[in-house]
């Protein structure tokens, strides 16, 4: 926890410093070129946003370890429950058998007493006594088994109670760790979004000024043409009074400030502050192993196409929740799961550019009780999933 608070403190100091810069920028957007927000400022804010992933590595590892422990506890509880149910059934049968033995012992004990006093044959008494001895030994075994089953049942109940207690404690720890991680990710996003908002407002104002200047120049040119006079030129060979009228036309092209397209052929699938570790092969419920990487991010964080391609499939299922399968131009396939929702208008068969919005981080499907995250899978050539951590670590960290 102290390590988490230390990371939180570092991030808070960085956010405070960046916000101070932004507060200085906002009042002077149109007044001073020196306070202009540049793309370098955005790149720096993005670098700070990415740096939080490295700072949260230890906390994320601790969180993933707790997740694995909770899954093991849930599987153990399932097994303990099955065993407890079987013991309960055996115990019920043993109690019935012991009751039958007690009844038989009582009945035959009475019969033997009558035989001892009323039999005329010693052999008859010996037969009855021998049967009673056998019944007594069998009854002892049954009673001893009953006692053993009762002890086992009580021990199993104690195991279940302990597992439930551990499960509750682990769940509380997970909630606290998730809250800490998400708070820091949201702060990192706030830093970046503040700088981007300042840049976009600045560019919008710049475009408005340029458009106003263009319209002013066109109006000046229209007026100049409307008030231009006919220039008379007297030819030395022509008749007196011959004139030539010359019209002068100028063209003003509006300047452009279109942002450059994204560079590179791949983009981080989470367009926001994100925390993740290599969880490939980690245990999952039902004895499964993890076939992707869980990228923790604040709910609603934009998810984008990792590369240009086509939306192959959109689905909403109980396991993956809201999902997207992207068929990349390279031939690789990418699986996005547990989304909070798709991008507006997204449809199967649609072409998307690298970095284009396709959805938002959530925890739908069987992740509804976990921290919001993107479950991301990578299938080279569409031929089965491989560990995606090296790929996304290179793009996002």
C-alpha cells in the first residue's frame, strides 16, 4: 500500500505541474504566440500518460496475483462444496444404518433373553447368541464409521468457512487495489485530455481567424473590382477614341491547418492511460488458462483499431460480453472483449483506419465483477492466439 501511495504521489505532482501549465495557457491562447499549445505539448502529455503504466507495474502485478488467488479460492470452494455434499449424503446413510443397528440390537437382545429362559435346547441358545455377537461387531463398525464421517463433515465445514473468509478478504483487497489503480489512470487521462482540449480550442480559434481573414480579403477584392476604372489606351495606329479595357483578377487560396495523419502502421488498442502485465497462461475460472492480456483502464476509455483493417465480427455474449474481432490488413486478427459499448455506427464489414475509434473500455460478460479492462488477444494470420503482451507493451508502454 505504501508503494501504491508513493506512485500516487508522483503522479499527483506531475498532474499538478501540467495543470499549472495548462492554466497559464488557457487565458493567453489568442494573446501570445509564446504560450501556444503545440503538438510537442500533446506528445509530452501522452508520454506522461504512458509513463504511469510503468509506475503502476508493481501495483498491477499485485492486483493480478490477487485475481489469480481469488480464482483459485473460487475453484477450491466449488470442489469443497461437491465433497461436502457427498459427505452429507454418506453421513445421512450412515445415520440410517446406525439406527437400524440400534433397532436390531434391541429386538434381538429381547429375543435372546427369552431364549435363555425358555429354550429346551442349548444348541438353539448358542445359535442366537452367536448371531447377536456378529450383529454387535457389525454395529460397532457402523457406529465407528458414523463417528468418522461426522468428524470429516465438521472438518470440511471448517474448510469451507475458511475458504469463504479468505475469498471475502481477497475480494476486499481487490476492490481497494482496483480503486487505487483506476484513480491514478483517470488522473493521467485528465492531464492528457486537458492539454488536448487546449490544443483543439486553440486550433478552432485559429481556423476561425483564418476563415475571417479569407472572407475579408475576398470582400476587399470584390470592392476593388467593382470600383476599378476602364483604362483607356490610345493606339498610335488606331482611330482616335479606340480604347482597350483590361480587367485584373487575383486569387487568394485559404491556408490549411489540417493535422497530419497518425504515423506508423500500428497503434496501442487503448487510447488512454492503461496498466497491464503479462498474464498469459494465468489461471482462470473453470480450470481455464488466460489466452490474452487484461489491459486495465478507466471505464469509457476509447478503444481503437490496432491496425487498419475490417471489422470481422461484433457480438454480445455471456463470456466475452460486448466484443469486436478486427481482421487486420496484415492478415492478423485481434479480439477485443468486455467492452462497455461499440463506437457509434460501427458495423461488421466496415473498414477502419489504424487508430480509429471502435469502442470503449468496460467489464461486460463474465468480467462484470472485475475492474474495467480490455481483454485483448492477438492471432497471427488468424491461426490461433499467441501471447499479445510483447506486442502491446511495445505499442502502449
